[in-house]
């Protein structure tokens, strides 16, 4: 399996035109923002998960109503044919944190769409 699936830097080895401005960093954690925004806008937020589901699972565990406040959720993860990109049979996002994937799928209470590895490859 390719260990540098998205390049050595995780971003496809794209060169920086200039260094990122660290002054844009926020004090609020991603999990706190994930919980806060659907509270402020119930039924209006679509969550798109394109990596491991650790933050999503944590938000679901902290706020039992988080999964009900989302309009819908799209998750890029898993695979149907048992061919992976992290191991011979495992897709990276679910492989990286399988417990978080379980929590997310068990506790989301909004329309949820899984986009598996095969679909991602067929769209490339």
C-alpha cells in the first residue's frame, strides 16, 4: 500500500506560494465550533467529513443532540469491495479510527450518506 497517499506532506506535495498566516488560527477548538454552529443554526448545517471521524465522534459524545441538529452529513469513508488504501482491505478514514466511525454511524440522527473509497476513485 502507498504510505504517502496524499503526498509526503498530506496535501499532495503542493508547494506553498507563501507560508500560511498563523495569525488566522482560532482559539476555539474544531469540536467546540462543530457543536456551537448547529446549536445556533439547527437544521441548516451540512457536515462533510473527508478524514477520520475523531472530531465528529467526540462532538456526538459531548452533546447528545449534536447529531439531531445537523441538516445532513456526508462521510467519505469505508469501502464496499474490501480493497483499501491503508491496508489491503481497509480504507484510511475508517482504519485510522474505527471506533469513531462506529460512534458516528451509531449516533448520527440526521440523513447520512457514505461515500466509499471505490466511488472516490471512480470520480478521479
